[in-house]
């Protein structure tokens, strides 16, 4: 973890959860696993404040805990989940894109609560829609999200560890893989208004628990204790698949892109997020999964698969050639490397120009080259090629390795080989992206603070207009005149700057995602 990453995590937590939570998280990021009392001591906070901050972080899956010694519980920040806060708007938009407005509200409600019961989600979304008839539609959208693994159960308390001389109880949370996507069935009376009801006989015990005690087993209608959360890995996997499809489509056309999309869609649920390849798929199964409007016969599908197999990037590979047609897989590791390489090349092109990018591509292709070989292969004048090469070397974009022919390392008898390390460059650019994202957030906060008076005035004007629904145009114009022309100009400039900052941050998130996915694929080996 770099300091830039920690700074960005602090800014995100400060913006969404407040200063106390952000300060506790920063201390844990700097010091690793720490107990509650030590956190309170070093952050100069009350224990109750730290306890509430940790509860909030744990509920949103931003922190975890374990028992290190007797009666000593330690906490640590889940940095990857904290950084995923950047992608929360994309999570919500993706749910809307795939399953409609109802799914959008479900994912938004789940992200706001961290972990939440299915019945509570349906109740809250139904209240926001103000339509009891939408309850069944909401439940179906929730089930669709669970079936495609965008939502999953939060781990359940399996057992309680308690020593003989210990008064403290530490829960141990475990969950079977098969139970993560098991959907409870809600009865009609539980669906709306979806509140825990008292029975007519005066028994205050929940209905599900009474059903269990009366019949001796857990009811299929039980919802108590079953909590759900957003599956961050599944959303990131979906973004990765979309990036791969876009890359193949840009390189080979729509038909090849749809073939790769079909392969990824078939194995999207059965392939884990850290798997190096997808599940093996036959050509016939790929052909059946393609959209009918594409109109590709089996022969053309085989031709496109052969074209993808001959690609240098090896995104699609032949898993098994037995049985005639063969089995194909999408190599996710090679795909992440190809996307990361394209991102680095784009950076070199924008910063150093097309000729420097040509030299950079040449070093990626040939691995190691001397300066004279670079000049010849790149077909660039020696003086110009030397300038580009040493400029990139000074900024750590290329690496120079000395290979002496004699023990004395004399320059005249030493080979100087230039090369490129994509992994090192990806990590370096990712740190720069974190710094840039932190600066964008800080700049946006500074703009809002500078123009806070005008923004509050605009909100008051909007509230007045909303309250006067039957007002005529003359009254509305009179209300608009509360804000002067100079204030309107300042407000317009403020909105323009904020829009540019949001656009820059969205574009930056794509770069962060590509580089981070590649580095994570290397760590999963």
C-alpha cells in the first residue's frame, strides 16, 4: 500500500462517513492490526466514538477483526473495499442498465446500509416508489441480482468461541459457498408493509422463530438474521469483461467481440474473480449463445475463433482439441496484461509523442535492444532517437541494463540494453492516478466551500419555487431576481468546473480499474 493510496482512502471515508471514521481508518492504515483501546489512545478519541466508528466500518465491510491474544480483539481496514467506494456510482448504473430502475434502487439501498435484510430492502424501495403493487416486481429484481451474483449473503455467525476463564465472546463468521446465493421466500403478508408483526395471541416472538419452534425446522419463509450485501468482486468482474469485449471489438470487429462476450457470459457465474481463465466452452455452445440478430453460422464462428487464436495477445486460447470442435477459454491474465499495456502505451503517446511511442512499442516487442538497434528498427534519426530514449529513461519509463564483456566494466566493452517493465510501470502509473484522484476530490471540496453561500442561496430559491406550485410566471421571475447577475455567473462557472472535475474523475476510474486489475491478476498467481 502506497501513501497516495492511503490518502485517497482517507478522502473517500471523510467524504462519505465523516472525520471520526476517517481518522480511525487512517490510523489503522498506517499501523495495521490494532486493538480498540490502543486506537482510542493514539487518536485521542473516546472509546465510544472509536467503537461506533469501527461498527460502521464493519457493517459496510470496510474493516475486519480477529482475535490475536486472550481477550484482545484487533481490527484492520479492508483497503480494497474502501477503494471500491469510487465505483459505487458505476455499480448503481450497471444494475439499472441490466435490470432496470428497480434494481438500481435495490443496489443503492444496499450500498447505503452495507448489510441489510431482503425484506427491509423491498420495504424501503417500495416506499420510495410509493406503490404497493411494485412489491412483486422489486422482489423479482432482487432475485435476478442474486442469481447473477451481484448480491450475496453476508456471512453468518456459525459458532461462538469462548474460553473457560474468559468473559468475552468473539463471534466466528463462516458461510458455505452454496448458501451465499440462497434466496429466502417471503410470504405475502411479509412483503408489504414488511414489518415484524405481533401475533393476535400476544406472543412477541418473531413469526419465523415461532414457526421453527412449532414445527421443529427452519421455515422457508424465514428472513430474520439473513443479511445481504453488494458483491464487489462480481461487479468488478463485470467491468473487466466489458473492457475485454471492447478491446476485442476495437481490434477485430463486432463479430469477434460478440463471440468473446458470449464466452464470458456463459462462464460469468461459474468463474471465480481470481481465476486465470474462464471455464472451457465448445464452439457449438458459443454459437448457440450468440444473438440471433448477429446471424453468424457455425462455420463463420469457427473462422473467427481461429482468428482470435492466432492473435499475439492470446486473449482466446484452445483448451482441448479433442472431439473435433475443441474447447476454448478466455485467458483473463493475458487480457489484463493486454489492457494494461494499451493503457501504458496511451500514456506514452500523450506525454512523449508518436515517435517515442514507436520506440516504446519496439522495446515491448523485442524485449532488449541497444541504442543503435533502436535507431535502426524504429527508423528514426540517431540524434532524435537518443533524445527520446534518454528522456524516457530519465523519467523511469524504460530500464537500462549493463552487460559487461570484461570484468573491469569498461564502457567501450559493455552492452547497454534498454527494456520495458510493464508491471513496474503499471504500479507507478496507478500511484499517480491515486494522487490525481485525491487532488480532484480536494479541488471539488474546495470549490464547494468557496461558493457555499451561493449554493445555499440557490437551494433556498429552488425550495421556494417547489413550495409555490400555483405561482404565475411573474412571481417566479421575482423569486429568480433574488440572485444577482454576478452570482448567477459565479454559479454557472462553479457548475462548469464541477462537471469537468466529475468527467475527469470518471475517465480516471477506468484507468485505475485497468491497472489495478492487472496487478491483482499477478498477485493471484
